């Protein structure tokens, strides 16, 4: 992404916590417990289903935008509180045990932000994507990476936090 592209922090919505408690202690003020419970059950089913078709169907039931040919890995977890903020474009791959988060509960506020995984982008096993992050078309996120910034189309990132991999860093491995 270019320097004038807004960062994920510019794209997340901030919601003040209206008390002295931290925002997680007051999560029921932010989201219906029934909605979260239903989402949790559907997410659990999607995580263990052996069928990609069933996983896509289940994700759509909780509001995830799922393009054609999306592959959602076993044990991968969408945000349970705000799954409707996730967009998976055509033929994206989300690897085994990856997590896409659309919320952050903090002391004085909670934040929500969309996560967009571009067409034919790949997220490796165990990777975590934070709220407000956009992963461009054809981009790749290495296994066990923590994605705190946007990933440009066609770029490969790795690490904690995830950083672009260049030809030199690939040669060192």
C-alpha cells in the first residue's frame, strides 16, 4: 500500500466504554449475547466441518461475505463478535487455525474494523489478522504471522509483526 493509503487505525471505529470497567467487562453492552452465542456455535461448526462447501455456507449465515471458490481451512476462526465485517474475495485461502479479528477490546474503548482478504490472496496456518487490515489481491501471509498493517496486492509478508519479504530475506532462509 502507498504512504497516502489510510492505515488500519484510520479505518477502525472507536466506541467509548461508558464506565470505569474495561470494554471487555462490558461486552454485552456492545453486542447481543444471543447473537454472539449463535455466532460461536456456527463458527465452531465451520471450524470442524470437513466440507469446504458447508464451511462457506455457514460463514455466510453469520454475515461473512464469501466469494466464489473461497477455501476456509480447518480450525480457522472468523471474528465471533462482528463476523459481518469480514470479506473474503473470490478464491481466497484462509489456512489452518488462522484467525481474522474485527474487534479489539481495550481499557477505555473497543474498536471494530473490516477485514478484507483480496481475490486469490492466501493467509497461512496460524496467522492472525487484526481489525481494519486489507490484504490485497494475490498477496500471501506466511504461517504464524501477525498482520498489523495492510498487505499490498501480490506482496508476501511474514513475521510478528508481519513485514514484507524481499528477495534478500528469502535467500537468507
